[in-house]
C-alpha cells in the first residue's frame, strides 16, 4: 500500500522517527540493483575485506553476517553526508511506521543536526521537554553518557525516546549560559495540540485574531477550519499567525491552510528534484476567506519545514511581514523505499528540496524576518514576549 501523504517535518523524537521538515513518500518495494552497472562497480575490495575478517578476526562470536551487511549499507549511506538519507534496519523500520501512525512516547522535542552538532529544533507545547526548559537552538552534547558528535539522527532519536516514566539525561549547551548543564527529563505519552486562537486588542481598540499553530498534524486541518469559522464570525479585523516553534508536519495541511489566505491557484511551494528534472508546483486550492485580512507572521529558529513553506508562501504572494528571528531552514523531501532483498528494511532518501513561490531555497538557508526581534534569557524568565508585542504594534498600522 502506498503512503501518499507528504510529511515535511524534522526528526521528531516522539512523533515521527525522522522527518522533518521532511517531505516523505512511502513507496513501493524497490528492485535491488535495477539500475546497477556492474562494469562500473568493483566490489572486489569489499569482498577482500569481508573474507579477511572472516578468516582472521579473533572473536568469532561477534561475526554476525547480517549485522555486517546492515553496517555496510549504513556506511554507504552515511558517506553521502545527508542526515536525512538513512538506512533503517527491521526494528528501525517498524518503529518508524508505528510513530508515523501516531503511537509514541518520549519527551516532546524535535531534533536535527546543524554543522555536525545535534540540536533542539523545538520543544512541543505542554510536553516534558518544554517543562524542563529546553528551547529551540539548544545544543545536545550528550544523551545520558553518550557523546552525540558521532550519532546519526536516528541513533539520537532512539536514545532519547523511551517508555513513559523512564528518565533520560541531556547535557545541553546554550550560548547564554556559556557552559553545559545536565537536564533530567521523565518521558511521557505525548499529545500535541494542533492550534489555539484568541482575540487580542491593539492600543487603538482593534480586535486581532491571534492564531498559534503548534504543528501541521492531521487534526490541524479540521481544527483550523473550525477556528476560521469562529474568527470570521468574531469582531476580528486582522490576524497574527504564530508559527514559532512549529517544526512542520504534513505538506497537504500547510497547503490547505495557505488556501485560507491566498487566491485560488497561487503557488504555495515548489518541489525541486535537481538538475535536469522538472519542478513540481503546489498551488492554493482554498477559499481565500482571509485574503483581505491584514496579517503578520511570527517565526523563530524553531519554525521549520511546513511552517517555512506557509510563511514563505504568504510573504511571496501577499507581501506579509515576517516578525521575530530567522527560521530553521529545513526544506528537503525524503522518499521511504522498502528494500526487497531483506524483509522490513528500508531507505529514506532525500529526493527533492523545497523552494518558495519566488524560487528561494529553504534548506540550510531559512527565512529572514522582515522585522527582527530577539527573545532574551530574561524575557523567558519573566515570561515576556517582545515578538508578539511587536506584531501587535505593527499590525495596528496595517
């Protein structure tokens, strides 16, 4: 059965084992070596090394042929130096598919690797990670006693996630601290809300709908539709769309929500498959009921994937201002392929990258805010939100 939904999210420790921000297609079984050209590939070095190990390695009990094959494939994949292209053994494949279906326990953060360093993309609302004080941009130096420098994303995910009630210790480095700190977190069952909204009032007495989108989950589509009806029937005259710490989710949901703000047929995002291949355009198919509403968008370092797609689409098509801090910069698409040669093994392969409607690359670049407002350590401690304050100030003049 083909999994047709496109998921664009980073590695979710508690939701989807691998992600982000990633678009992925769950494809049909792949024919092994369908495109191999034996005359161009010399495996003699591989077999020579294998036979030497078989002949001379002292600890024969550790000579696990299947494990060695998995290791060889993993090494081949790692040589591409793409953290989102990974080999999944049967256990990892099983975990991945369970978590895609929404069965998960953990601490409630998304992680990614930036410049060789594991870091927090965003903690989810109301989760153990958020309650422990983790923030977007925190660098994870150790998971329990394991240094993260040589871990893949999947390896890091498997070490952080775990059964409800168990503990994991993360050694965190934050620039404001200037040193590392150990943070102990008790894992739990994670339930992530899709959104919330409320009316806010400007200094001039205008009613503004403040919409906080936590994630582009399946529930976000009906939840946003319900919120939209309530907003349309309220006194709201303008909208603040808060995409901070939203790590992504389903492309279709981002496209659907964009349809409330754009004209039908406007480009939402462009999928670029690389040199010589035709690009694919995803267009707005919605009703555009919020097209006439003055709108601003809040972003930060935890805004990734589907969040960046939505923010980029509204900025490029309508000139909507982005307020806050530079977004994460996750804009690649993964395809999940079953490997026919071994039951329940698979490859996640980066097959494309996302571009904004004006053709700007999102991956490793991110979106720069039109109005930069940073959150300080003191702001967090005192529960102040200068970014939201600036958004309210700006929107009352629109």
